[in-house]
């Protein structure tokens, strides 16, 4: 049997989930920067954690719900961070590529995401698809 602590983190860091995004997803720690938040949000998509995704979304742009894949049609394949740009102490951008399949058909999401820090907590604001 595989221990929860030995599961690789979905974000692709090479660390175990328990030592990478797990503490953020469980609310034990706050991501220290926009890239860590983005990686944890990718992990939340992989794991189907809609609560975490909504909690880390800026209230001005946050949808009421996400309607994540409940029937297993989506399979996330990997994340590649292309650039983490710190604009100032409270604003950053992260460009990334996420690969996934829907019903076995390959897709890719290339995005330039904007993040802001409010009261010491990084939040996802919005994104521009780049690919």
C-alpha cells in the first residue's frame, strides 16, 4: 500500500505531496509566493479540490463554482512553469503550460496568470491564455 506521504506532488516539483503543496491544500501554511500558489492550484485541479481553488481566487474575479470534472473525463498530465515575474511586493505573474487529456484527447493550456497579495495572502486574480 502506498502511504499518502510518499505520493509525488502533482505540481511536478519532484517532492512528495506532503512536503510540497500538501500543507497549502490542507490550510496548514500559506504559499510564500505567486509561483507556489500557482503550483498548489494546479495540484488542487489534479486532486479535484474546488474549495481550495475558490479560496485562493480573488473575490473580485472568483466564480460562484467551478464545476470540476466529477466523472473522470479529465486527466492532468503535467505542469511546466515558464516564468515567474515579481512585479512588486504584492503583484506577480506566472506563465505556465499545463497538459491534460479529455476523454483521451490531448490538450494544452498556456496561460499568463496574474496574482496579488492581500494581507500577506497570495490570490489568483485572472489570466490571459497565450496558446
